[in-house]
C-alpha cells in the first residue's frame, strides 16, 4: 500500500505509474476525499475547542449559581455536531481506504515501460539448450510411458489440471524440494519454516493478493480462510503487526509448501500436462530487510534462485518484467525461465520481486532504530526457489534419452537412493 502523504505530495508520479501499468484509477477522487477529511478534522478540532471553553464557562456559572439551562442545551447541540462530524470522518476514511488499497505499487525507475510481456527485457542467459539427436518427446508422453504421472486418475480424483505423481515421479518431486531446501538453508543463509497452508483474509490482504485476486483463490467459505497461492503469504505474515529490532535484520526465511491457484480465466491456455496446474509444489524465499539494502538483496535473491537451476544444469534466461507485466505489489521483478525442448517453450519457474515497503505498510511490519527509537517500515522481498511443476517439465524434457528414459540430475541422486536413470521397469 502506498503512503497517502506520498500520493498527496506526488499525484503525477502515482498517476503515471498507474497509466504505465495499463490500469485506470481515480486518484483525484482519493485526493478529494483526503481534502474533505482534513478539512473536517480541522472543523472538529475547532468545535472541540469551543466545547471545552463552554464547559469551563458553565463550571464557573454553576459556582455562581447562575441558570445555565440555555448553555447546557447549546453544549448538547455542539456535542451532537461533533459526533455527526466524527461519523462523516469515518465514512470518508472508509471510502479512502477502499481506493487506497486498490492502488498498485510504483514500479522502480529501472523497470521497462510497456503494455505487456512483449516489453520485458532480457537480463542474462545461462547454459545452452541441449540439441537432441532424436525427436524430443513432451513431458506428457514421457510421464505416461514411464508411468510416473497419472493425469487421468488425478482428474478422476479431483478434476482437470490436478496431478498424481507416482513411483519415481513422486520421488523426483520429493528429491527436488529436499535438495532446494538444503541449498537455501546451508549455503544461502535462510531459516527453514513450515507454515500453515490456510491463511486468513488479513494475511492475504497484507501481501496484496486481496482484494484484487480473490477470484483466483481457493476459499473455505465457512471459515473465510484461503488455501495459500504461495508460501509468500504465510511467511511474510509471520511478522505482521510487529516492530522488529534493527539488529534482527535482515531476516531470511525459506519454506516448502504446496500452492493452490484456481487460475480463473486461463482455461484452454497451456493447460495440458504440468503447464498450468491448480496445485503445485514450490520452495519460496522471503526476506525482511532495511530499505537501503533492498535492491542489493534483490540481486542476491535472484542469484540464490539461479544457483538451483545451475546445479540442476538446466539452461535458463532471466527477464526484467515491464510495467505492464509486473505484479500488483512488486516494485521490480525478475522472472527466470527454463527451456523445455519437448514442448519447445521457455517456462517461468521463478519470480524474484522487491516490494519495497508496499507489503510492509499493508501488513504493518516495522523495525526500530535503537539509537533514535524511530520506527520505519521494512522492505520485503520474495522469490521462488524454485517452483516445481515446470521445473519437473524441464528436467524430464532436457534429460530425456532416445529410449524414453530420463537421466536423473546428478545433484538429486543422493535424494533418490542413488537412482541415476528413470526407466520403465
């Protein structure tokens, strides 16, 4: 959430940011409400001053045994007027809050301006896509032939776009998140947490999923709880409504969780196999840092995610997302995409974002300077480290052999009891 004072003092910056995001919001309406509120507060302050003066006068008149019935009636009328003004202030604040919470973050000045993903810029590439000496199979054909993913039975159990991993497929999935958690905790300095998979409305609002993305979420209506779309939500909310000691920063957390997304409006688009599933596993990295270090921390976060793909020896590219493609809450975001030769596509497996103080304002996460006792909002960052469904696609399709078997990446073999090749038995 943006600071209302910042919007008041920099309306054109906010309007330009909204325009560059291809959004339409009435900032003037918010500023008008803000002006009304501040004028009302001044009036209320003056009325309260008058009430205090009148009350003092009445006290003196009572001591003098003077009739104060008229003054008492006038004071009652004044008090009612103050109550009416207070109600108006509350109403205006509610309307202002509704607009304020719908305003997206302002993209960092290094973010390319563009209407959609076509304006994303290439940052770097790593590795060379493997040139297969045979006709590449898709992960769907490989999975079915090796009997490691059962798509029809997953559909029978739940519905379309859900997955049933089995045998070596399930072991590969488990090996991946154990491997990634190990790297992030032992090499990158993150503390592992295992958060709840259901979160409340305040948590979803704090990280920016609500109110904008509610239709994409799975919700337990009776309890008004949401299945998490990413571990970013519960992990960021660990410190909601807290003031952290400055010495405690930076804080790095990593978590493995299943993630749940309805993907509303995306039906028919890349929905075969593992491309766009409603439940998938992901290892997430979340950082709480001081504002002056947050962009350095973003670059380190990106390197942490890249390290996983380099160890897996998967060729990838890094993109800086444009203003038309960046998420609602992010100020800057890098996407990492791996190459999948079977379906001949670059697949997003990680997004690394700096939210600056946008989430911290919504979730009320601050830190205190021990010298001045002044409190400030932290900056929050998060990145996928990495998302497994599409990483599994990339492994299966990049490591496939002519006979339809799949070589297990070397770094995963110790997590799979030494299995070097997944083959039909």
